[in-house]
C-alpha cells in the first residue's frame, strides 16, 4: 500500500475519501455524513502515515490498532481501509445493504480485518486500553488509536476508562476526540457542554494535545508528540468541523444522520474537486 | 370486531410516533409528567414534549445509565418521568440502574425503548434490540408493555402514566399496520382476541400481531381455523387467556421480534406447562444479532413473517394430531 508523509499527497487522499463518503451514503440513502467528514484527516493521517500496519498481513501481531469508537462514522473507515487494500473498493457503494460487508456500523462478523465492532457509543477507550495492556504484556511496540465523538464523551464509561489509563500510565493509547461541536439532537454546548475538555483529560492524568483536526502537518506533529510521550496516555483534542469539505453540510446539525439527496450529492461532489 | 378490515391492514403511524403524541397529551393534562432523553429526542419522538414543555424536559446527553437513575430520582420525589432512548441503549446501558434505583424500591418510573427489534433496518444490530423484553421482564415488579399499533400505544402509554409503579414500554421505528379501531379499549394485563378460531392459536406481540393476522387468513383459506391473540402486556402476562387458548385449540404459535429463547414465547410456555399442555411452536430471532438491510428484507431473512407463522402453525397442528 501507499505510505506517505507528504501532506500534499495526504490531502489528495483526503479529498478522494470525502468523495467516496458522499457517494456511499447517497447510494445507501441513510447514514452519517457529518461525523464521517469531520474525521477524514484524522484517519488518513493515521492509516497512510502514522500507524504501523500491513494490509497484506492484517493480523500482524505487532501492528498498531485502530478503533472507531464513534462507529456511525464508518463510511470514512471503510473508505480508508479500502484505499489501503484491506477490503474491496468496488463494493463501497453496497454500504448498509443486505449482505454487504459494509454494515451500518463496524461489525467484525462481516469484516474480520476490523479491530472492533462498535456502534454503541462510549466503549472504545476501554477496548483500546485492553489492547494496549496486552501489547505491554507481550512486550510489543503496538500502539492503539481510538477515535471518539465529542457527544460520545458524555458517556460515563469514557471517564472510567480515562481514570484507569491515567492511573495505570497506559502510554501506548492515544484517544482522539473528534471535537466537532455537534451531536445528534444539536450543538454539544447546548445538550451537555464538554468544556473545559482539555482540563478534564489532564485532571485524569492524560497528556493533552489540542490540534486543528484538518491540518495534516499539525496532526503529524501531534501524533509524533504522542508517540514520544511516556508515562502518560495521550488525549488528542482535534478541533474539527462537522461536515467538513461540503459547504452546506459544514457545522449543520441536520447532516449528522441524514443522507444527501441526489442533487445534494452533485453539489457536494462539485465542491470536492 | 377489533380488526379494522379483515383482509387488508392499513398502514398507521410508527409506535414511537404514537408514544410521542401520547406524551404531549399527557403533559397537557398532568403537570407531574416529565420527560428525559439521551440525545435521541428526534428519533424517540420526545421532541414534541420538549418543544411544548421545555421546563419539564431533561436532555441527558449520551449517558443512558445516568438518565435511568435521574428518572428514578424524579419518580422517588413524586414526578412521573418518562425516560426514553433506543431500547438497546436504554435497557442494556441502564439495566443496573433500573434494577437498583427503580425496581428495588418500585418507584413510579416509565421507561420507553424505541427502535426495538430488527425492523430498524440499515443502522444494523448495534442499534437493534432483540433482548429488551427479556431484560425488562427480569426487572422484578416492572410492568412490561409491547403495543402492536398506534392506537394501542397511545392508550397504553396513558394507562402506564395513570398506574403507580415502574413500567417498560417497547416501541418500534417503522410505520406499522393499524390493528385497532379508535374506540378499542385496552386493559393492562389483558390479552385481546383479534380473531377467533378453533384449531390453533397464534399468540403474538408488536409487529408480529399483524403478521399473525395475515397468517390466520392464509390458514383459513386452507381450511384451518386459527385464533389470534395480541399480547400487548408481556408482564403481567394474561394467564387466563393463554390457558384458555391452550385448552381450546391445543396448538399454539408464539411470535415476536425478539430472541426466541428469552422473550414472550418462553413465558407463554411456562404458563402452558403449568396449566394445559399443548403443542407449541415459536417464531422469533434465533440466537443471533441481525445485520444491516431494509426492514422488509430483514423481516424476510430472519423469518418474522406471516409465512413463517403459517409454517409454525402447521408443525404445531401436526404434533397435536400425532399426540391425540
Ligand atoms: C450508547 C449510544 N447512545 C446513543 C446512540 C445514538 N447516536 C448515534 S450517533 C449519536 C450522536 C453522536 O455525536 P458525536 O459523538 O458528537 O459524534 P459525531 O459528531 O462525530 O458524529 C447518537 C446519540 C448510540 N449510537 N449509542
Ligand atoms: Mg460531534
């Protein structure tokens, strides 16, 4: 597979991923465009530059692991994994259809190359900690990355996990909050404000990095800082825009869980050239 | 006659929509009614209550366990809270809280799980609930309701509010066939015989009630007389109606959009074995989680259709015959 640290190349892949996300969800007629688009650069930077993994050997014991805790954003995960060669790109448009490996939420029964089945929010950090602890026991260099929604951070289990990892110094875990400010019912600040978010993670013993989640060089630097941080898990607070890249979806709660119409698809793709 | 039309069931509202409507009506007549939701108010349909009574609506964010116990606290202090989320999250995440803060002290809390069963469709099994009836029935002292259409949902939500004690109400995502006329009366704990028959009794809850009615019609065309019972109250179960059906037809099929080995079927079987033995068959989800797909495709694939009820009825009838 292609691996690159060139931000221009990573940006080009990101654009391609955005197009695929729009096409997949339009074809499926349901799904979650907003939170898929906000996480594009996070996943692209991880899969094409930062993570040590091998699509030809997906169960390589020392691989870095990735968990999409906010499983509803799976269109971007499927797109990225297909681009890496883990799964067929020509089937991406079967998303959410009966018999497709591209289930509405990540499901290892249908896609054994996934690290986790998700879709019920709040559980990914705990799962990541388990994988990271196993890596430590096995003296493996494997690191585990987990992407969370900001609304998802309202789940109590997130903070039980945060307390555990801080206390136990699980420094091979990186929790990435896709801080796009919107959840299902509206803006996170109106539903249940997470702020001061960085202070919360710090108080639980985490090393915190705040970064623009669409700025690829800044993300590369942040992941490098996370890798060189020992004795503390890292929380990367990625400031993102929900629906990023499609003007009429940007920062618009309506597109949390609504598929584009054919006309909207056309307008979206026209912006992603 | 309880059925609207004999050979054609008109599509009505989804039971979650009926719940949302009933909740607003309750809010207008009783200032003690309050509602809680966990970032799904547009899906559970509590959004109408939120708009009309913002001061009595508590948005809890994506934190179902916390919401369950807050609701119990509100109930302990004299309010009548309706807490809702997808059934999968409400019961699986809130179970321990419901057990300790609602069931133990038997507080007056009403818990509503929408998007139950596999008919939610494309979102897939993480959002589906095939074990909620089992979990809810495991909460000692809870009343468990599973209405089949919008008319029964509205009526039973109102009765749940009127009675004192913890209640779980199961609702679905998709529009479902209208079973009842607007003037139908319902009593919690009393099954409704929709079709009378003498050879076999089709017992069902939720979406499978309409499928069982269709099955009864198909059986009738083959000269088999099938009765249909709507079990809108899973707990307390209508012992009398079930014993009577077992005695009368000696062949029963129980159908539900739920794991077959932990839902309505096993509870009916318990009553049958305690009263009048009968040949029994079960239609439901068999030891699996479903998948993404269109609701209709999933109901077909997982065997939750009238044809499956018909086939089960014939198996039960064959055993009844062999045993007599
Ligand atoms: C436990 C749980 N409760 C509720 C839901 C339904 N749900 C799906 S997405 C969502 C909002 C998520 O918001 P956020 O975490 O901010 O994700 P993003 O903005 O990245 O899409 C909700 C409530 C769920 N999947 N899991
Ligand atoms: Mg968000």
